[in-house]
């Protein structure tokens, strides 16, 4: 078998036909630890542990293992209820999420799940108030 024939019989992986560097628009995909849905890294917030507290890594540069969550209080609540952060970050014990909850409240303009008054013209469920004729 010549070198030319040998190169033509190489079996390529079905996962990727071209190297990653050939994909200029490649964006990493991560999974939210709250809702378990996949999204691009730009849509999710990276979270790390610092001194037993969950900290939002907005620049995605803090050292250590990170977990990803949608910047929504619902996903944070699901992740806390499922105890997903200690598992994803590989730490033992409970983690303080108060700082992360506050950060998400600033991002979304909400005070947290079920806290604070509903905006004018909105019911508690988030639907517009319908006027009676």
C-alpha cells in the first residue's frame, strides 16, 4: 500500500469532520444546572465558589471549577432545590447563594421569586390585567 492509498483509507470520526479551528463561528454550549437545558455560554451565567459562597463570574475568568445557570431566578431556585451547585462544583456541604440571588435580581430587575409588588397593570401571574366592559 502506498502513502497515497493509506491516506485515503483513514476513517474519520463521525463527531467532527473538520478540526475545531476551521469553525470560526463556533460557540461553546453549556448546560444550565437548574433547568438542565443546553444553551450557548453567552446565554448562561458562570458561577464559582469563593469561601463557601456562590459568586457570579460575569467575565468568565475566575479560577476554579464553574457551574452554568440561566440568569433567571427560576433556574437558580431549581438548582438550589435540586442541590445541583455542590454536585456541579464538586464541593461538600451547603453553599450560600444570597449574593448570587442578589446579583440575579439586579440583572432581571426582580427582587426574587415571589417578593415585591407586581408591576402596574400586571397580575401576580405575570399576565396583563383585563378590563371589564
